């Protein structure tokens, strides 16, 4: 799956670097014209000048891309933790209002616009988080199926390898845990500090 925001960021970075290289080539060309007393219409970039600019662009891209990917991954992970916290808070409020935990994510949310709070659409959680997909993380909510519901489990798992390196989970105990994707179990995985 291609992340369009990452591609756009890379293209923007490439454009900025190419602009800087063009400015460098122009400055070199102006210096050459002044030294050799060449008219502007006769001046052109030499192959060596263009190759230097290409090397500079490739070097800068090689240096910038790994840090760009790492910062994107950290942002996705922070968003996943925020989503788990939001679902926990919404479910606590749902439980205090209706005396049971929500059966699913959709019941915590509501219809955009005019929302009337009721057990099937409590209007507590935003629609993006309630959709189950946010910032390259899939949010899975599982109720216990009992009436009234006394427990639930939330798992936020990365949808691809570059989205994040941790899976986050929680339950009615209101503590967030993290582990390798596919391994997070509330109560037995590491506690998020």
C-alpha cells in the first residue's frame, strides 16, 4: 500500500533540493561567465555542473529519507496510542451513561451533524476513530457479548510494516499495553509508560 502523504513529502523534498541545485549551478555559471567574459546567451551548464547537482540531490535524499520514514512511523504510533485512549475514555463515559460497555466502535460514535445520544449511537467518539482505521493503524474493538457488557478489548495494529513497529492494546482495566504486532495481550504485554 502506497502512503500518498509520504510520496508527496518526498516529492516536495526533491523539488526543494533541485531548486537549491539549480541555484548552485546558476551561481557557478555566472562565475564562469564573469571569469571568461562570456555573454549570457552563449553560456550553458556543463555536464560536470549537472552531475554535481545530481550527486548532491541523491546524497541529500539518501540522508533525509530514513529520518522522514522514522518520524512518520513515530507519528503513526502516537496517533494509535491517542486512539486507544480516546476509545477507553469514550467507553468509560458510555458505561456511566448506559450501565454497560459498548458492543462495538460504531455505538460509541454517531451520525455526523445532528446527533441524538442513544445506546446504538452515543455521540461520544469521533467518526474517524470509530471507523476502525486511523493513521495507518487498524483499531479493533471486541466486546464480551454479554448483556450488560462487563468487559472489552481494544487493539490498534499497524496495517503495514512501515506504519509502525508496535501494536497497542487495552481493556476495561484502563491500562495501555504494547507488544510486537499480533502479540499484544492486555495484562501480559509490556505496560506503556
